[in-house]
C-alpha cells in the first residue's frame, strides 16, 4: 500500500504521469460500439497495475449527459452504443505520487466541436498557468474558450491540486471566472480539468454511488463493517475506491453493500455520487496533470 504520509519526490509524480500517458493512449482503442463498459474499466486498471502502479481513482466511464463518477459495478452488462459521447477518466499512484488524466471519444462523430471545446480549454488553461497567476483567472480562460465554441463550461466541476496520497488536496481550479485569490506557486501539482456542455452548465447528484473514499475512521457495530474498513485502510488509504473492487475481495455483495451503508451512515466514508448534467446536455471532458515551474506549467501526463 502507498504510504500517503511520506512526501513523494517529483520524480515519482513524473513516473505516475508517464504511466498515465501510456495507458491513456493505449486505452483509446478500447472504446468502441458494443464494447463492455466493465471490460474497459477493468482493462485500464489492469494496465496501470501491469506498469507497477496502482489506480488512484476507479476508472470513470461517463457517457453522454453523465459528467463524472460513473464506474461500472461488478456484473455490469452495459455496452457502448455508436451514438455515445464517452469520457474516460482515471488516476495513477506511484508510492503515493499521483496523476490524473481524462479524454473524450465521440463514437457518433457528430460532436467534434464539443470535444474540441474541452481540449482547447485545457490547452489554453495550461498555457496560462505561471507562478503568481490566480486560479480564478485560469477559470476565466476555460470559460472564455468554451463559450467561444458556443457551449457552456460546467460551473460546479473543477480541477484540483494534487499532493502525495491526496488526489483532491483542497485548492480547486474553477471552470468559470472567479475571484479565488490562490496564486500558483513553483512546485504545485494540479489536475486541470475543463468540462464543456450543450446543456445548462452545471451538474447535479444522482442516487447512484459506486465510488467511495475514507473520510474519518470511527466506531462500527457490524463485525463485517470493521473487517471491510481494515481492508480499505490497508489497501486504499485515503484514495477513492470502487464498490466492485471490494466485491472482488469479499464473497458477498450484500455484505459489502450493508457494510458500506453503515460506514456512510457513521460518516466513516465519503461518497462520490454519479454526476449528471442538470439540463440533460452532452458533456465533454479533457484533463492533464501539470507541475508549476518558473517558466510556466509542464504537463506530466503526455
């Protein structure tokens, strides 16, 4: 298990980025009509493990109006359709050094401008990041770029600072112009993550939850819950994990489900609900992990 309490050197963040870049490119060929969502998610996670790393976040396979946090459950039979707009989002951990990347594939070949809007917003945002620049101003670049394509940025989704063992480390990069005063500093590591939509421009939670992370370990009544909690601590630490990962390790899906419910009720875990565009609009996404240097931002995941 990665030790999230030991600060990882930049070289390991670079290694995590290189692995993510390799998996990113090699996984694109997996996304095709009639392919299994579950097979794609598990194949990507297997590719990360084959590189000697660990998934820093369960593979998100978010389609059409679903913007984020959808990962297939165990036994999921869903297949990609030739009309789907597919977002693939995953993370890599190397001894607690993390990277995060995402791309969009338009299986319909009808939404190229929407895909391009997120990709161009990502490129423009990264070009604008320098020491002393405010995160809210980078949000303005994302917003201006996406609106220039005739779409809306998703205002309540953000990029995020990354620290050792923490994929979301407390400072966000908004996708719209804000007055957030945080200024980029040399050595900062961020995931820059624009989302574009032809919908309302914000997401709402759905009732479906497949991804969780440790929040605050506490007292649990059920023996099975305590057993599951120990497994989570020992294997994932503070990194997010999928319910299907636990189902692979524990024989009873009902046991896992009941234990997760108790841990959520006791606020031991944090839930990541599947996020849907509020107006039902299509959503595209692009993401790279960068490190801030004196002359600007250097992409680690390409």
